[in-house]
C-alpha cells in the first residue's frame, strides 16, 4: 500500500465516484442534492477520507445507475452500458488514478 493510500485508504473509490459524477455532468452540490447527500459527504468520498455507506451506494445505484460493484471494486462491466460509455469517452474523466 502506498503512503497516499495508507493515509487515505479509500482514494480509489473516490476517484471512481469523481469520474462518474463528472461523466454524468454534475458538480458536487447537484450530485449530492439529487441523491440526498450533502456536498461535504461527496467531497469526503471523492477525497478518499471516507467511503460511502451501503445505504449511500444503494442511493447512487437508484439515482444514477452506478453499481455497487463499480463503486467499491471498480468493475466497469457492472455498469449499465450507457454509463460505461460516458466514462470511457469523457475527456475530463481519468479512472487510472
């Protein structure tokens, strides 16, 4: 585990959430509000300080179509085709971080 990951163990989850949010065209405030979160929660998840709870993952699945398997493990095959294509084609998205 790298030094960055030992200090912020959820950075990979955060990178995926940020990439998905940007690909879907939302800023943190709107993404949070639509799914019933606070902007602070989204910021903490994306920054790797915390991981989303199971309830939060379910809300993201129901609101945005983001699978729990993608959020936690990065499984792109678990995403609806339309969302996977958005992530792959979005120039502002970098899932390799």
